[in-house]
C-alpha cells in the first residue's frame, strides 16, 4: 500500500542545502575510510590536512580551521603527537603559545592521503564533466565563499545572521567575541537603551 503524498511536497534533493549536506556526508565517508586505511581517524586527518599547508598553528587556530573548539583540536593534536605525526614548537614572539607542525612521518602520511584524494576528486570531476569548468572543488569552494555560511572570521556577517534568528540558543555555536559584542549593541538599540 502506497501512502498518498501531499501535493505541496517537493523533493529535498531539489534544494542546494540538502544536496550539499548529502555530498558532504558522502565525502566524509570516503575520506574517513581513506584516513582509516592509513591508520588515522577522520578528525586526525582533517587536522593533518590543515597542517599540510605548511604553516605551524596553535590549538586555537587549528580549532577554527577544523571547525571544532580549541580544546577538541588540542585533544586530537595530542593523539597525533603520540603517533609521531606532529610535533610542538615554540611561538617566535609569545612564550605561552605552542605551535603544532607536521613531522616527516606526518608529511609522508598527508602526501599519501592527498594522492588518493586527488585521484578520487579527478574521478568525480570526470563524472560531473566539463559543465563545471572541470573542477568540482573549485565550484564548491566558490559557492562556500559566496554563501559564507560558516562565517570564517567575518564577524559582521555572523552578527547579522544571528540577529535574524527566531531561536537564539544554538548549543554548538558560540559567536566570536566581536560578533557577540555587536549582537549586544543591536539588542540595546532595539530596546531603545543605546
């Protein structure tokens, strides 16, 4: 017996946000399997991938770049430290900040995983075809920059987006200090107590 569909319904797959989330999940599954085949978790590999840009980073910077808290980045960095894939070093101007960078073993692992990822991306791009300029990564990166859905340091965009919410509690998202101060200013202005 088939249930009757409401005529107002439309497939979720017709919406970009749903399809992008679905694509993200599929890419995460592929990348997780790839990482596990090299002996690291997806979280560990994401941190290694960011460090694979060649710039030593603090836990706070790693957290922002891997979309987790500084504490979570610290825990993952400690796991990688135990595996000998990263090492801690001193910051050139601030003694309290410890920078994390790849070891030679870390570089070897990142390069091996990157080769596998590039092959997967090439296969995906070939399937998609020339319609997207032959670079699905470029198209998605361009779309992400245009939408700025993760804000990525744009405090104005973050404050403006948060100010439009009907539900103001979102446990997994803490606005940046600058965005939080702008939100308070907007609240004062709206309440007439500027």
